[in-house]
């Protein structure tokens, strides 16, 4: 198992079964010269949506979090939700 799968299971447990979700997590790095890099951290999808569903969605809600760790790392977390799923 990997952390992406664990997070997918957690979200499946916490969110209502009538919702599809997709989460993306990035590390934000700012170089000394001011360049900003946004680096994807997940190698596997964090989602319960069937492949291809996102292009067919008429409505979705998204929230963006910026998290700064105690060590100063900055993470960008995007969670998108739409109706669907089982229920």
C-alpha cells in the first residue's frame, strides 16, 4: 500500500458516498532568485471518480489549502467534489 491509497480510503470513509472526489497535493518551492516551482507529490490518483468522469461534470466545488509545515515546507492541497458515486 502507499500513502495515496491510504488517503483515498480515508476520504471514502469521511465523505458521503454520493460524492466523487479528487485531491491533488503539491510542494511549493521558492528559489533564491524568486522562481516558484509547484511539484506534484502523488504518484497515484487520490480519487474515487471513475476514469474520464471529470470531463463530463457540469458542477463541482473545489477548495484550495496552503499548508506550511513546522520545518517550513509549503504544500498546496486542492480538493474537488462533485455529485455522483453510489447512494
